[in-house]
C-alpha cells in the first residue's frame, strides 16, 4: 500500500468562505487514469466518515475544519473523497510512483495551488497542469468519468518529470487496466476507508520460507510451515477496510487461490510478527476475531482512534520511493521564496502542526507498551507529513526547524531497525540451506536402499525428508542487540529536537512577540 506523498498538503491555507460541498464521485471514474502496473489502491470517503453516527456524535466535521485551519491536518474541508494508487516493490520501504485524485469542486483552485507552489498553471497535453517542485510531480485538472458530468478531478502524479507526466496523460482514458482484484476490492466495499494490495505472484517462495523460519509463531510446526508456504505462494491480495458506524470497526482480509485448512490459526500471529518487524504495529489486531471464508482468512476487530490514525496515514501520507539497499532517502528541506513575506498566523499554525505531529507520534509510542522498535514505520510516516506541510507565509527559521525534525525522525526510524547499515550486513550473514535426506519406507528399501537408475537413486516425496539448515535465529538476536545499542543515540536525538524546539520558539517570540505562543 501506499502512500507515500500527501499531495493534499499543498492546498492548505485556502480561504473557506463560500465553499460548496461536492458530491463524491465513484472511484471507477478515475480508473482510466491509473497506470496499468498499479498494485495498491486506496479510497477514503471523507464525507461518509463525517456523516457517520460516530462522526456526528464526536463532531468530526467541525474538528476536521479546525484541525485543518490549525495546520495539524492536511486534508482540506472541501475534499469529500479521494482515491490513490501506487506501485509497491517488495523489499523497499516506499513506492515507485503514486497517483492520487479528488473531485475538484472549483476550477479556480488550480490558480490557488499554483500560487502556493510559487509557479503558474500551464497546458500539458491539452490539460491544465502545475509543476510541484516540492513533491517532484505534476498536478493536473482532469475530466471525470466519460465527460458527461461536467465535473473535474484534481490529480497528482509523483515522482514524475514533465515528459513522464505527458506520457501518462497520452495513455490514460484508453480503458481501465486496473487489475480485477483491485477493482473488486474497491467497488464491492461499503466501508469509508479501503486499502487493497494485489499480491498475485508478488512473493518469492524462497522469501516465504525464510520469513516462516524466522517466525516464532510457527517455529516448531513443520507441517504448518509447509502448508503456509503453499498458501502464501497463492496469495492473491490483501484488503483492509474501516467502517464508521456507532464505533470504528476494521476488517483485514487475505485472499488466497487455494482453500485454507487448520494452518489458518497461524495467520494472525504471523501477521502481527510481520507488522512488528516492519515497525508498524497495530495493537488492536492482537484481539481480532479470525474466521475462514472460502479461500480467505478474515480478521475483524474494533478500532481505536490511535490505530485509525495510523491506518489513515498509510492512505494520505505515503512514504517516498526508496531503493532496495536499506538506506533512507535524504529529505530535502522545505523551500520557499526568499522574497516572500512571512506572517504570524501562518507561522503559528505551522509550528503548532509540527508539535501536534510529534505529540501524535508520542501517543503511538505509548500505545505500543513502550516497545519503541515497533514504531519505526510510523516515525517515517510522520516525517513525511512534516515535510509536506505548506510553507506559504512561514518564517524561514521554522522551515529549517521542520526540516531538521523530519531528518531526525528518519534517523530514529533507522536506529529502531538496528541501523540500516548494520542490519544489511547482518542480513547478508543469514545462511539458508536445504538438505534432502533419504528415509527408507519398506523393509526392501532398508536392505537394498532406494530404487536406482543410471542417474542415481530415485528420491521421491514419499521417501525423502527435507531438513532446513539456517542461522536465522542467531542473526535475529544480533539485530536486536543492534537496536538496543542505539538506545543512547535515540535519547540524544530526542533531546536535540527538544532543544531545537526551545530555540526556535524563543526566536519566534522575539520576532512576533508572546502572541506567538498564545491562543
């Protein structure tokens, strides 16, 4: 899934007076614009969330608007629904590309976005477009559906050059090429949030066996390992949905191409282990009910606000594309026009938004039973959110502060994974070897040995036992030691960020007066 530039951050600080609500468009209206190699799609029905019984009870609509005005939320109140798709490559912590869409209620918004990006609206392949240097891509105004509704869609392709964007626009609208699995996952769900990944032929059998041999939940059960290896080779896709009624409920569905037997009992603990390994723990799923429906394993659970915000960040704040070498892409500092004026309200909102994101990250840490290594993935998500906030009207010192905070959060994420350099070195030490040993099944074979041909003994599944030789447990222990060894460094990084916060707040008080920290 997903996820990970938040393109809605660029339209912050709009004027809200006189805005009209728009009707959410069906996701299929943007299917023709999604490149054919997309393997992750997500849809968020903002209007459905705000109008849900829980949304009305908690006043989400007003809180949504206020949080947006304060700068702590980057989805404008005029957005009623958006769809995004991306191409995820296993073994990386990012996406190769991402394309996102939301209904455009007012074409004049293109001019507002251009002002925010310090550029102008241009024509590209017959479409109005805007270069976004901060996001490394292009905003484009697109017709919705079959051009019969007269409505428009705001789209963003990132990362992309002008030439790549032009090629995307030329090949779009030639017919939906999205996989049938992703189409069904999105269209068949009535949930307000859906995140689906097409995993057909994504997982390599060797990688599956490697992960299963390092999993504590199935460590001593060879029969389950054998069945799960076949299961995950047939994994068609994964769907995660969140429904808001009187409470929040979530469903995680794994769809296979083969029937699932007793080994289904290991799917939940295995998934929880994988989430922890990825630093993206979702605690609520520890209490999830598990059921088997046809070829699918389904986990259902009530969802807390903390977990919901985590899942939401996967949809609206995806990680930037990164290489497979385990290194983190160096984030670029927020930039702005040096001649552009800065003002109190924009700077104040920006500063409060940074503190709010850090506070939310602290809540995630506290909810993880102080297991900091389970939060590495969320550190990167919040770094992305801070990087993508609008800098229009913001004091340059606050922009530098945000860039430093984002960089430090990525340093923490790497440290919580045992440091990427050290982790990669340890991974290279893993040994995985399979020995096939002949075991006689009859008295004849005991005496005379296995059947022989001119090519040697005949070894079949019936008379052969596979023995796996691996040092994965020892390597995992060394990786954990590397994580623990970085504890002192992480404490220093958090102290550095605290000191930077005090310094920039003092500077802003001198610049704007004590009103900077007042209500």
